[in-house]
C-alpha cells in the first residue's frame, strides 16, 4: 500500500504562524521523502515533523519490496525513512536493495522498539542513523545532517569522477603522442625520479614504462657521455630560473643503436613547494640525419660552385690560348704569305700560285678553328637542327680530337625537347665524354639517345677501367656531381654504374618537355 501526501499548512508550524500577518510568507524548502512504513498514522506523524520545520514535503509510503522498487525507479528521492520490522518487509531488506541499486540516499531507521545490538548491526550494514518513534526530537537535525553528508559525498564522487575522466583523457592523449610523455622529480644530487611515464617509452627506449619508473637511472645511463653535461646544465638552469628545458642529445639503445632525442619540459611548483618537470622526449633521429645531409649538400654545392668558377676561368684560358696560338698563328702566317705575295712579280706565276694555295689552306684552317671554338661555346647546330644532330656532331669532334672511337648505336632524330632540356642534355653529354677522356682509360665510347614514353633516355658507356662505388662520393668528383645536379634540375633520374664486362655506364632519364612537368606539379 502507498499514498501521496499533499503538503498543507499545519497548525502551530512556522508557515501557519506567518499566515495572516504583514510579514512575507516563508519560502518552504522542498523535500522528497520515501517512507517504508506499514502504519499510515506513524507516517503522518513523521511528515508533520517536516512541515513543522518549514519543509514542503512530497512523500510516498511503501510497505513491501515490489512497491519499494517501483518507487525508486519512478522518482528521485532526498531521504528514506524506514520502520525496522513490518509484517511483509524489514529495514535491513530495504537497505540491501538500495545498496544493490547503488543509491547513496540518507537511510534512517525510525522504529517503535529496537534493541541496541540490532541498531548497531544496522549501522554497520550501512544505515545512517536510528531513532525511536517515541523520541522524534532528533529527527530533523539527523535528517539535515545526513542530507548534508549525502551532498558532500555526491560532490566528492563527482570530483573523483572528473579527476578519473581527466586522467583517462590525459593517458589516452599521452599514449597517442609520438614520443615519451613524462613527469619528473629531480633530486638535489642530480638523481631523477619519474612520477609518470607514458607508453611511448617502449617505442622510444626499448623497454616498458614501468621499468623506467622503477629504475629511472636507466635513462641517464643511455645518454652518451659527451651529451650529458649539456643536459645537466639545462636542468640546473631550469631549476633556478624556471625556464623551459629544450635539449637535443644522443642515447644508446639496448641493441647498441644510436638515436637522437629531444627533451622538452617545463618546470612547475606543486602546492607542497616541490619542483617537478613535465614534458616529452621525442625521436629526432630522422630530422638530425636530414639536417646533416642538408649541410653536406650545401657544402657540396659550395664546392661545386667554386669548381664551376675555376672551370669557367680554365675554359676562358683555353679559349684564349686557342685563339692566340692557333687562330693568331694562322693569321700571322697568312699575313706573312700576303707580304711575300706582294713582293712577287708577274714574271713568276708559279710562285704566286703556290703562295695563293698556301694562303687558301691557312684560311681553311682558320675557319675550322673558329667553327670548333664556336661549337664548343654554343653549338648553333643544336638550335637549328636539334639535339640528335648536335650529339652526332660533338661525337665526331670528340673522336677527331681525342682519337677515341665514338659509336652512335641508336640516335632518335624525332626527339624534340624544349630548349632548356636540349641544352642541359647536350652539356651532360659533353661532360660525360670529357670524363671518359680524362679518367676512363677507354678505347671506345657507345652512345644511345632514345625516347621511351614521355622520357628522353641518354646512355653513355665506355670500355675503360670501370667505376668503383667510392668514386661516386669523392669530394672532388665534380663531373658526376654536375651531371647529377643538371638531371635533378630537369626532374629526371641519373644512374652511374660499372658495366658487366668492364667500363662505366651513365644512364639518365628526363621528361621530354620540362614545361609539362612544371604545370603538372603546380
């Protein structure tokens, strides 16, 4: 059996005392009370006490397990008052149900007769207080006390739940950060104690987070001796100035591998005055390797630039020498022949004819020299007829000048690259033949120039001494380095290797039209 009691003013209550006066009516405090009671009169007596104390009560009375479960599921309650023994139910049974449902409600036993040992057992089981129906003066203070305690417990549980949620979010975040998140306490003697280490420890250091927390010295022992003083200095400075630590150093892993790591952390003073550091250790090995390669590349480019300047001056010197020695000598000889011819008379026609033939030969040699120098500086045939004829022409000049046999195995005359690509390929071809003549000790050079799909393929092979792997990394290997730089500039690929039966093979592929590549990349 259950009933609902509607709040009404009770004679003698504070609310009724204020009624009919000029004073403003007191605002009643709402209270939801669940009564486990088989006596309706006893229930009304309890409710009267609450109304007399200024509460606006909404109540429900139950007297068995089924009605209790229905009431608990249908409404939120502030308080449960229960008789101890009823014909069909008991306070201990009701308390057990609330505990199984995990409902933290003030549970007060109000009984006519209850023995002390039973009351103590009930309190140990989880009841918050017990009162005698004949002595209800403590009812309101006891209820208000237990309701305050319930609110405090709810607030503590909420705070603990918030802390647990925050910690769970932090751990989830730390577990997904690349690197090892840590919280660190540093002793005055320089010793470390990790208060927290994320699971990233395993991937970074090669052992589990719990192992590092148990033996923090393991991390310090992994740091290379040359890098440890800088870390000590950074931590000491941070301890005194509260500055952020940002240290790069090397560690030696259990498998003897070396890693570069970055340790970045910020100090924080706890309420107890203890200074701790919170931060992350990240693997920066790849960025350090990239940085080193970049420095090496810049150094090589600087060397190459210096070499090009020297080569330019040497080329100017060679051209000046050719002009002075060959062309100048031819012109001096021609002037000498003209002078001799001017001294001849018509009475000696054979001598005039001989001088004329000699002068013609000198002029032919001068024209040949001028043409060779001009072709080496900027072959006109490249612009007028294209890449394939320019390659053929330079191969003939190379053979005539060096005596090496230059075989053109396959030259595709349909190749039509843009001007920049054509000039770059021609210069690469020139440099390749120059390398052969200087270093290869070869007798024969084989050349292929073809187009495969959208790539122009240039292959230069010789039967010389071959190419050792270390030759590609020689500090002064400017010829191959210059070829590689040109090919990279054309978005192409370059390969230098030894041939199976001796000699060297240079193979490069570049896009047929550089403008197409640039537009595609944009």
